[in-house]
C-alpha cells in the first residue's frame, strides 16, 4: 500500500510563493508579534482571480491543479474554474473541506486547507485513516476580519507548530479571490455528498470539476448566493470509481443538486426563506448540477442532473 502524501509538505512551497508574490497578486502580508503570517486576499486589499486560483490549490493540499478556462456554456460570463486532483479524497475531504469551526468572541470562521489534516480532530479523519505531520501549518479562513491573537495561538497549539510556522489566509466571500476559491470546491461538494450517502470513499479513484466564475457580490450575502449558484446550477464533475457498475449508476443518480427539495431557486432566495440559517437548508442541495460517474470495471459512464442557465443568469446579473 502506498504511503499517503503530506498535504502540509506539498503546500509549503505554494504558500511561500503566494507570500513572495503578494505585491503582484494584490495581497497584504502581516507578521504578528509572535511570528504568524496573515495573508489578506480581499479584506483591506483588492486581491484577484489569480490569487484565488493559487489559494484553491493550497486548499487542495497541493494535490490538485486549478485553471481558469473559457466557459462557452455561460457565454455572458465566459470563464470557469477547472479542478483536477491526483487524490480526490485526501485533496477534497482531507484538506479543502471547510470543517474546522473557529470562534473567539464575535469572530467566527470556517477553516479549510492542509492544517486541518494536522489537527485531524474531525470525525471524518478517523474514517479517512489520515493524519498529516508537517513542519508548517496553513489554514484558509472565509472571513473579512483578522482573527484575534488568542485564536491564532490556539490554532498553532492545536496543530503542534510554533506560531512562526503558521500561515492564515483570509478570503472574504465577496472578494475576487474568495469567489474563485469557493467555486473551486465544485469537486469537494460532490465528494462530501458521496460520503453523506455512504458511497465507500476508498473506491473513488479520480475526479475533476468545472464551474463558472461569478462576478463578486457587493456584500457577503450576495457573494455567498452567487458562489453557491455557480456550483449548484452551473457545476459539472466527473468521478472515476471502482466497484459494480450498478453502484456507479446509483452514485450518479444520487449526487446532483436537483435531488434536493430546495432545488430550483437562486441560493439567496433559499437562504432567505430559512431566515438565513445555513444549516436549515436541505444538505442535499450542496452538490454540482451535473455529475458523470464512470465505472472503471466496465468503462461505462452514467450522467445525471442538468444545468440551470436561467438561474445562473439571474444570480450573476443580480436580477
């Protein structure tokens, strides 16, 4: 059995390059009094698409390639993010998934990225049989606020690293970089839903994803709506799985966002209907619009779901 890769080690050079190129990427870098590095990718600075692309590769634990490519499916917007991975389960669930809830006082953010695998206290890591050991820790936070010093110290301690080995990357939802890195989770949400419907993760061999890049929202709520709609109504993924052909077909049929009772309206409307309670939304909604699953045993592929052009247009244009 092959040893599992270290997402911390793989991302270290990517993080170093991000910090080194901060001026070009329109990022701001802060060194705290205790030595931690904070990368602002859109709160007090502009950031940008390329910063978001690089941050998405960091979120994937260095196990994914992310490209900004033409998208003829939605010609008015014209650009999509394309994600491929060398190890979709570790890249998406072991690193990219925003599974670390962090709060102190009025500050709250979800943490994603390779530091999660060093911390590894989520139940999911027991199922994955994965825990990383690395000399540095990097966490991506979906926030426009600087984390309190106490929380920074807590994260470093939980990861077992000195604070000067910790990097926190801030990606506000309504920023260009934030929009890219959230839509870049198009494959991750499919892996998460596969896990929730109990498909054996060790049978998922490879995968790729594709979703339109929305214009950033004017505020957090509109930004969250557009980034979710990009995936739920414009996202497409492909999975390659081992096992019986009929189970690959069942997986394809169970994954698309159209299986949800909340499907059919822009996410902003759904969110408002639930009084802005994210966890009241039907969890089955959070998956790509179109899914193709290929059974490697026979080479047969199964496709389910559909693109919703009108909803993407309504959402992205602010209609």
